[in-house]
């Protein structure tokens, strides 16, 4: 596909294509659109309004967010740089609405807010909100929006953050919404940080273009893989290999998305042959919290889909091993010391990339780049 802008390959209904204004579309109309068609409604004229779908990111935006993440990381190393960053958004407040468990995404978003001087409040358990008194989730979120300037949301309901962005766009507080993981469908900020990790890992190897990325584990319900596959579509000649037990293989919607875009991919139930040819191996855990009945995934033998210590000898010397975490038995801790195991760095990258996303939503990308440039030349 390789287009640099969102939604180029779409053919939406003509009457909707020109508007692309979230406040000007009915919810049922928005829902009828595909993700590709919906994405432009979540961007403002700078392309940086809400962060809800991987489909909002073209290559140019990914490159810029990566550069911004690097600039923030470097600026934050010095005291004057950290103070500059902290003053950028010190008049803003964020609401972290995380009603689904989270460690890394929650803490990295909160740390990103702290880096930029944003004060944050949090709701992590709806049992402590008026939802227990029968208030709808929408009213609750709209209430929280009265007290903040940006909403960062994780819920188990697919599309809930999109719905809230739409609800708020129709209110007198149309604040930006960031999707921090929605059901089984999307995890755009994780996918952007994964791309950043790949960009940095392949800096001296021509970048992400032409690389072979092997995804392993529960690909059916892993939202990180679903969003990352969409972002990888924006690179040239990337080959994706999806390795999973048949029951947990990547969804047909993602396969159709890749086929329609002419992106090469392969499905496999055999991990071993792909280890020596991969540029990146992206491990995932079984997402059994989504089992229809408890223990449904348990009978599936996933042991063949674990990375073992002996696989280090087979892996290419310049390849990388990634994992969005949490991990279970997919990667033994002994592997952590190998320089190709980049998952701890990937985790920390999340903080810089989330800071970059927030800074750019509030229009501070240029001032950060200017600060970085001034420091370099002084
Ligand atoms: C997620 O929120 O999707 C995680 O980062 C990955 C996982 O839970 O396995």
C-alpha cells in the first residue's frame, strides 16, 4: 500500500468523504464505515486530533512521531531540557480512564503526562464511580471530560473510545481521546511504539522496508498485532508471517486487509522454520481473558509457540525479539540478556512515544524540535 496519508485506498460514500468532520456525522453513519473510512474523521487538519485507530497513521506521521519521541528522550536527559518539557503542558489536565487491567500502558501514559507537566487523574474501577448508581458509561465519561483536557481510555469494549470521541465532539467539550487499548480490536499507541522500536533497531539496516516480521502466539485476540500489522502496511516490501495454532490464527479481517493492499503475508502453525529467516520476532501470550468460558484456551498446546534459549543460536545476529508484555512462558528470562531481546527497551520506548503523541496532539511538536535543534547548535 505504502501511501503516506490516511485512507487513500478507501472508497467511502461520496457525501461523507468531503465532510470528515466528527461533529457533522451521525453515529450510525460512522459505524457503517470501515476503519480506513473512519480514520479521517478522527484527524484534524494537521492530522493530529484523536488517537483511536492504527488507520490514522501514515508513514510520514510515524516518522515524525518517532523523531519527536527521540527529541523528547534526548531533551529530558538534562535539567533544563526536563524543565522545558514540564512547562509545555503544565496548564493541562488528563483523565486516565482505565477500566481494564493495565501496567505498562497506564504507567507509561502517566509518566508521559508527567514529562510534559500534565496533571492526571484516574478512574481504574467503575465500582468507585457513579456507574454503580446506574449512570451510563457515556454520562460518566462526559462528566470526567468536564475536568480534563485530554482523555486516555482503555476499556474491554471494542470501539468505546471512538464512541466517546464522537459523543464529546457533539458536546461543548470536544477534547481529544486516546485509545489505550480497546477490546480485542485495536491498540494504536502500542503499535506506534512497536514501530519506533523497529525503526531504532533497523536504523543501520535500511529501516523497516523489506523486513520479515514474524508474529507468534495468540494472534486472533492480540490487539497489538492487529494494529501493528496495519502500521507495517505503510512500509515497502515488508513480509509478515503469522505463526499460531489454527484456533488462534490472525483474524480473517486482517488477512483481507493485507490481501486488499497487496501486502505479502504467510500463515503458519510451525514456528521453528521461521526463526532463522526473521528480522523481527514478535511474541505474544495467550489472551485467555477473552475465553467465552473459563479455560477454553487451556487445551490448546502453545508450547511449540514459545521462544526457547536454543533459538538464540538460530536467530540472525541482527534480528530482534519483541514482546508487548505481559509475558508468561513465551520467553524464558535467560533470554533477556541477549542484545537482540529488545522488549525492555520497547517498554521504555512506550513512554517517549506516548509523550510524543500527546505533545503533538497539543501542537507542541515544532517547539520541541526547535529546542532540540538549538541545543545541538549551542
Ligand atoms: C495489551 O494490552 O494488549 C497488552 O499490552 C498485550 C497483552 O495484554 O498481552
